């Protein structure tokens, strides 16, 4: 007799940069309680406009900064006794009723980068400083492209289950109703093996004519990807996403879309809708599947086989 609890292998949390909020949703002086990486955190924007993330609980008596705390300059102030913590280093910068600040009065400050309309936090199981940077999606600041569209989805699975779909063309026929199992493409690696691309090139009829187009699916780490359609002169479609671990069994995925203005009315809207609604068809599979660390693959699973090998580098423990 089998059960999910006996068959399922729980994956650890991967290392890397993960979005914890949209930039547009955090105003200067705003404080938010967030939960990622299985930990309670506080996110705030300083008066100078910097996004900061600290461990949530004051070193004094454990009050949560995100529930009643406020921004004072570049610091966050505890709602209980007014202790102020520097957002960049995490040390206590001021105690309003005591001149001497205890040496242990500090909380963990998480590395933060704001890019591609998102606020990213660096997570590493061994608390190692950032080893790589967050790539820039230039389309998001290009006047020839539309103002980005945003999509956010919480999924009760480990983030690797979601990422594997990008390397599983066969499932598009059986889950999404595609006519075939997808075209063969090429796989390439870069940036010391950390960058992973699957590309498919084919001649296609498009709303602007017949062109040889190239679909590129790029991954810079587990959970940070982009999808681009190239080959149509002066036109294109792009999606950049960050999928972040809330904990080992829950994931938040944020997608930002943009298309060239000359495509938005004739193809862009349909492409965005197809991308954002298609993921919902996967939900029933993700919610009920198990993770097998040593699955039985067939020879048609080459993308998945290479993905499983590639993704190991982002974990501090074997999987």
C-alpha cells in the first residue's frame, strides 16, 4: 500500500535570488510583513527609496517589525520599545531611552536587489554572500515595448516542480491540448554552467508575415527565467519571471510581460493570456504529484534529464 507521504521526497530550498515583492507595491516609508524561505521577514522602503529586508523579530523582546513598525530615515523602528535597526546592516542604530547599545542588538539583514520591476532577496542555505547578479530585461525600459503586465500565482508545491515544466515539451500535448509533443530544439549552457537555455527555431506564419522565428527559454538559476520570441523584424514578445520559495511546499511565482507596441493588438494580448492562463491547467498535476529523486526516464526526456543534472548546483545539500 502506498501513500503520498511515503512516496514523496521533500526537496530543500535552493540558493539564489528570489523576488519577494513587486517594486510598485512598496512605497517609501512602507513596512510589510512577508514570509519566504520558511522564515518571517520584514520588507520596508527607506526614506531615500531603498528596499530593505531584515529578519522579522526584534533582538530585544521579539516584537515583529512588520506589525506596527515604522520607517525612520534609513531604519525600521520596533513597535514595542522603539529600537531602530539599520536596514542595510541589521544592527541596532538607536535606542531612544538608552545611550549604550548592546553589541548583540542586531538582526540578520538580507541582500536585496531591485530590478525588472521586482524586489529580489538573496537566499543561501549557508548564508554565503551573493555569488552572481540578477540579469536585466532591457525590454522593460524600452519605449518601443508596452508598459509591463503583471501576473502572480501561489502554488502549493516546491518550486522545482514548476520549473521542470519548462523542460517538458511532451506535457503540452496531454495537459494543454497541443497538437504534437513539441519541436526538437537545442540546449546550451553559459556563465560557468549556471545559465541554461532551450531554443527552438522554426518557420512560422505570424500576424506580420512568414518568418523563421526562435523561441528562447533562458534560466539563470532555479526560479529565474525568461521566454522570448525572436526573428520578426522590429517585433517581439517577452516574459521574465521569478519563482520564489515561501517554504519547501509552497511557491510564489511572479511574471512580468511586455510586447512590442506593433504586436500588442494583433498578437500580444493573446500571447499574454495564453501564458498566464495555461499555467492553471498544470495546477491539478502539481498539487497531487510526488517528487521522485530518481525517476524512470525514457529517451524522449532529454531536456528533463539535463535539467535535473543542471539544477543540483543550486542546492547546498544533495537531492
